[in-house]
């Protein structure tokens, strides 16, 4: 059983809905006609294009409405719409979604805890995620920002072989933040 499509709406990248005109919905008087096999027929009156499409049992679809004259193609509209949807799904599948993971440090971190956090950051980077390294100060730790600066330099130096800095360390109130991404 074939699926009937009532609407010829397609979405552009900017999320505007584009209405695809088919057969009698086309408003131009003259059109540039392309045959079902892809060969150019030429510039013809709309009525002649509709007659040719009807003889072949296909639809006249407006492909490029913004040109002068508009480009129309003779094809099976249901098949065309199905292929457009299939192409859009395939493009969506191929997109890799990048997540930003966060690793939080304090300036007075013990060596074992530091190594554990470093391994976690490496695991995130291997998966292809970006990592926000955030160092936060509490209470009197704010009086010694150089401890945080030294720790951030050490983190970046330890990860230099596998990660690049997307956003260099920036002090934002009680935090020092940097964003890293994998070199591979």
C-alpha cells in the first residue's frame, strides 16, 4: 500500500517552511522545464508543461521557484517527497552530537584525586566530547589565586599530548575555566 502525502512542506536550515508547488499550484506563466530523465526541454508555457506531465502520468514540481523563469521538473511527487525525507533522515544520522563534559577541581587537591580526574578527562576526550575544566575556590582559597593558576597550568601541561585548548583559562569570579577538545 502506498502512502499518500497531502502536503509538500520542507524545512530549511533556518527552520522556515518552504512550500513546494505541484501542478496547478504553480503560478508562473512560463517555466523552464526539465524532463523526468534530467534533460532540459526548455522554456515553455505552464499549460504545455502540465500537458506533458499529464501525458506521462507524472507531476509537474517547482524545483527552483526563485529563479526567472522558475525551474520545474516532471517527476512522481510522492517518490520525490519520500526521497527528500529519506535524505534528511540520513543526514541527521550522520551528525555527531558533541557534549561538553565538566571536570571540577579545587586548588588543594590530593595527588590521587588529581590522577583520577585526569583519567576521567582522558576518557571524555577519547569519546570525542569537549571538556570544561573548572577550578573553583572556596572561602580563604580566594586569597591565593596563584595556587589555582599553577594547578590549571599543570592540568593543561599533562593533557597537552591529547588535547587542544579551545578556550584558554579565564577567571570568572570564584572559578577559573578552560575548555579542551581532543587533538585526534
